[in-house]
C-alpha cells in the first residue's frame, strides 16, 4: 500500500479537480477521507492505491500519479466503494474518466492488456450498442498486437483458448450480431470521445 506523502500543487489542482468532477459526475469536494471505500475495495491492496487515496491525489493536484496508477487500470467496477461512501462518490466512474484522460494524453498504459481490452470493448459497443463476443475478441487481439506485439498475441491465445472452449460449450459465445435500440446515440458518444483522444489512439 502506497504511504508516500502527497504534495499539494496549486498549479494543477483546480483544473484537474474541475475536469474530473465534470467528466465523472462525482462530487470529490464532499470527500472527508473516512476510508469506508478503502475497506471494501477488492483491488486496493494489490494496486497500492485505495479509492480514498485516489480522490486525495486529485484534490491535491497530483496529476501524474492520478493518471498513472494501477487502481485506474485494475478497478473491476464492482461499485463497492460507491455503495459504502456516505457521500455517494463512485470511484469506478472516476477511474473510467482517468483512463480516458490518460488515453487522451497518450500516456503509456501501465497494463497493456487492460488497455487493449478497454479499447476493443468500447469499439465493439460503438458498432452494436452492446458487446458481441466474436467481434470483441477479434478487436481485442488486434489491439493486443498493436500494443504488446506478436508475443502478447500468442501468450494470450494460449491462456484464453480453454476459456473460449468452455464458453462455447455453455453457449455463452454469440455468433449473431444483435444491435440494440439507440445505437446511433452510442456511436455518436463514442465518436465524440475518440475525437478527444486525437489521431494516435
Ligand atoms: S468513502 Fe467516500 S467520503 Fe469516505 S474516503 Fe471514500 S470517497 Fe471519501
Ligand atoms: S469499483 Fe473499483 S475502486 Fe471501487 S471498490 Fe470496486 S474495484 Fe475498488
């Protein structure tokens, strides 16, 4: 668990706080550091950053640390922090915002596979309004090669083949390309976000 002292940066704190609050819809100003969120987070110990600490980083303007820490990439969006928070702060939404901001800044992701998964998932959703397992797997492996090279692809296929077979057996792999209602709105949202990220993503 990270215990290093955080430093206040007047230069970045206001802009960072405003951007994260606006984009995540979370009122970070109401956090009084009670740490109820930290006690329930399943990945806080492993990542070395608990939700309360992430909020503190943002409040103090530690932009680099806020954009580059494992909690942002390993958060499993279980919503435990949000349901425990007396001020209704959902760190999973903050993490999603920081992930997007990190992509927009073209920072090297701390976990290449998670970044590839995230990009493929978002792209697949933009096409059908929901994720289609087959399309998603194809996109994910393409992202994997782009980010981690051919060795990442081979290692991943080896580790995922068993899971794929089990999913097929249990009929959890859908071949039909179903589309949802309101797909054009989802596509428009995705395109807006992609535009913010610029040409390199
Ligand atoms: S539970 Fe809410 S108020 Fe308490 S530290 Fe976590 S984010 Fe802040
Ligand atoms: S949503 Fe993310 S940050 Fe919150 S408790 Fe779950 S894993 Fe931790």
